[in-house]
């Protein structure tokens, strides 16, 4: 309907025209215009007003400084998402009772030489998530600033999706046994680590030299530490695998120390992204079987060796070195000159050395004052197979049989050898004697 017709219709009405009609006439015109432009009117009415911007969150107070006797019962440390740092610990806290539970996303800063010691009767549960990891760090971000964490508890301690950084300023224990590192597990303790980063420590990343500790790990990143990424006893060296990385430290070796050197179960030293470094004798006893996996490199200090030996029957133990053509095992001297070798005594289970390179082994075994024997020493006719193996740069013999005072070549019915390569072996392939040459 046009505006002209609206006017015509209005003035033809048989009613008296006055002010009220004028108002009606006005609204009639407006209504007609809206009818003509209905789409435009409806569109304007449906558009909501622009929302006002959300106000910025009010800043909260600073991090909570925990008193040194804070952890005397079950305690939950919670994450405040509005804080960069949730808590500050400014002393070396001894936790003797209850559970310390650290919630996902929590950040704790430690003052210089501060740290945590979790004793028997207490336990630590620090379980972050991939989206909200836990961070344990120093007030100052310098290598070796705070002391670290000592787990001395036989309860089930667990740390996951957590970064531990800038620790390792001082020893974690004041008396022997001494534990050093950003994180240590003492004798008899229990600890599980999963997706844990230990970074920029002043000493070892992890110290696992405690005896009889029950430790499991997966997906570790140990880097930037001012010593070895890990120092561990021989009996626990098998807990690490290729899901973890240990590169970028001052000394990139998984260091097997002289403590807790006995192996009495079936274990495997797996191929890692760093070599192993053995400090002393590793003793495989009854029911102990050590396998060194394909592609593994093991370095030995001059007094170090591997020994499969027990003084009592059933002589059920062994050492297997299981390389492949594509991934041989390398056993070598850390100093590039000499180490002990592999000692087999009276073992009834067949041990195998294959696709292996054995360098610099002098045949010295301090356990019996044996010197200048061979890279592989055999006593009491053990069951041993050596195949597809290279002996390289040896000052004495490739393998050696103990005969006591006899000078006769012994029969070795339990020894099998094939496809051996000798490179610069001064004493030849096979020697025998009383081990005192």
C-alpha cells in the first residue's frame, strides 16, 4: 500500500478529525513504512548488543611460604591458576608422617639449599598431567641452586609429569651412605617415576645407588646436569630403557657404581642413547642372569669386570651378551687402555657371547687376585658359547682357562667357539694357567 493511499483512506473516514486522530494517523504511517521494509526492521531487532569485555582477573597474593614443620600430617598442595608460583620452601624439610600430595599444575620454588626428605612413615605423591605438569624449581634459575629431594620411604612414592630443575646444590644425606643428585632413592625405598624431567642439576640427575630399593621408571628426560644423568647400583641398572633420554649432561654415561653390585634375578641392560659406565665388579649370583642387549655400549673403568660366580650349587647363573650383525654390543675400556673382562665360574646354564666387540680387556679380576689372563676367564669348566665375536687390542689372550698348578692344556667340553676375529691380540686366542702370570 502506498503512502498516498494511506492518506486517502484516512481522510475519507466518516469520523470527526481531531488531535487523537492525528496521533493515530502518525502511527499508521510508521506502521506502513515498517511493512514496506519488514526485512530491515526484523534484522535490526535480532542483532544483540556487543558484549562488554570481561574484566581482567584481580591479581592474587604471592606464593605461600611453607613453614619447616608444615608436613606433619596428610597435606594437599593445590594449584592456584592465577599464580605463577604456588608455594615457596625455604629450608630442607624432613617429612616424617602422612602423605604429601602435590596437585597437578602446582609450582613450588625452593630457596638456596632447601629441599625435601621423605622418611619412613611418610610418602610423596606428585602426579601432574600432560596439560598441567608439576614444576619443582629454584627461586633462582641457576644450576645446582637448591638441594633436591631424597626418598627414604618404603611406602609407594610416585612422581609423574613433573619437572625437577636447578637442584643438586648439596649432599642429600649428611652421613653415609651419601646420596647426591636432584632426586635420590635411598636403600629400601619405593619410587615410581613417569614422564619426569630432571634438568640443570648441580650433580647427578638421579642417584639410585641405595640397596634393595624398588624403583620403576618410564619416559624420563635427564639433561643439563653437572655430572652423570644417573648413578645407579648394578642390581637396578636394568630399569632404564629407550623410552628415556639421558643426553646433554656434563658426563653422558649411565654410571653403575660400586654399591649394590650383586644381581640375583633375570635382568637386561638395554640399549640407551648413552653408554653405560661400570666403576667396579658386577657380581651375578645364583638365580641371576644378566643379558646385555643388542646395540648396547658398556665402558669399564680399569678395575671393573663382570663376574658370573657363586660358591654354592646349583650354579644357576649366567652372562649373555647378545649383539646382532646390525647392532653389535661393544665392551670397552673407559680409559682406552684396560679393564678386567668377563669371568665365568662353574656355571651350569649356557652363557652366550655373540656379535660382540671386546676391546682392551686385560684379564685382571681383583676378586681372586687374578692378573693378565684373558678377556673371557673360565674356571671349573663353565658352559660358554662364543660366536661371531671380535677380540680387539688385547694385551693378553682372548679367552683363558684356569688350570691351577697344571701346565697341561685342559679339555673344555662345555666351551664352544666359532667365527672369531682377533685384531691385535698379544696373547693369542686360547691360554691357560693359574692366573698369576
